[in-house]
């Protein structure tokens, strides 16, 4: 009996030792589980960050094209690109008149009187599209009081008595339209055409057409313009000195011009 009790006590002690060992083995596993928990919690955070990165707004490609591409030019700017303005160079230009004079009692009764001046100013704006030329604006003036010929007495009589250019010194021409411009007109070539407009002399204005030959070479417009009119149309009679001189009523005017392009 005593022996049985001792065996029972030993068995109980062994069981308690096994339980204690089992308890010590299982205890460290709890912290491992606790450490794993933060890792699992970190995973959603990483997923959230990735989601946020994906959801960040990106630039619209259309916007990028608009920023990189300059806006189209306005219609006015496009039209202006075909407009060229030329200013007369007085030092390289001149105007001449030609009239027929008849001297009575002379061996050579008929002569052509020629007067000339370089006192010219003006400009013209041309709208050039291919072979089409339009005059946007154009105005020219000449100081006809400075016209000189080979005879000072003639010049003085014109200023004081006939043309009265000392009183009406400025003659003007306002260009209106370019006519009959050839379809094959090209830069650097002489082109024949007409320009119509209004001529004012002695404060009298009449429509007038000039025959033109001109060319554009680089930034220079150069050519010759010729017209014809009657003195009476502008309010003065041709000179007529009884028994000495008579002038035919008709004046031919020629302008040789050089004009430089201006911006």
C-alpha cells in the first residue's frame, strides 16, 4: 500500500513536469504571432499607398499638345502677311512733263518742252497673293513749283501765269486699283499694267489712269509710270502769246520711281 502511494505521487509529479514543459514550449509562440500582426497590418497600408499612386491625376495628352503647339494665326495676321508697303525714294526718282510748243517765225517752229523735278513723296501698300496684286492704299505728291526746264523764263511763266504752281505747289495722286496685271507676273520681271485713281492739280480733282511698267526685286519696287491729260481739265489754259508762242493743250507726264520696302 505504501508502495502504491509512492508510485502514484511520482506519476503525478511527472505529469505536472510534462505539463510545465509543454507550457514553456508554447509560451514563446505568442510573441511571434504578435510580431506577425504588424506585418499583416502593413500589407493593407502598402496596398493603400499603391492605390493612391495609381489614382494620382495624370496630364491630359490633349492639353500637352495644346501647350506645345502655338495657336493658329488670326485671319488678320494671315492677310497682313501678303501686304507689302513701299516708300518713294526721292533721290532716285523723278517726274517730267512734255508739252508741244510752237514758236512763230522760227526756223524750227515746233519743239518739245521738258520740265523735271525730284520733289516726290508717297507710298503704296500692295496686297500680293500669288499673281494677284491689289492696291490697299497709295498716295503720291509732287512739288510742281520746282519743275525746271532748259529755259528759266518758261519756268517762271508757268509758276506765275499759267499753271500758277507758286500758288498751288502740290499735285497729288491717290491710287485706286491695279488693272490688267498679267496672270504670269512674277518677282524680278518687268510687268506692264495700269493704275487708276484720282489726280488733283490746282485743287481740281479728276479720275486718271497711268500706264505702268514695274518690277519688285527683293525689297525694291522700281518702274516707270506715264499718263496724259488736258490742261483745261484742271482749270488752266495752255500758254498762248500772240505772234510769239503757242502751246498745244495736252501734257504727257512720266514718273521714273524707286521705292523701298518699309516695315
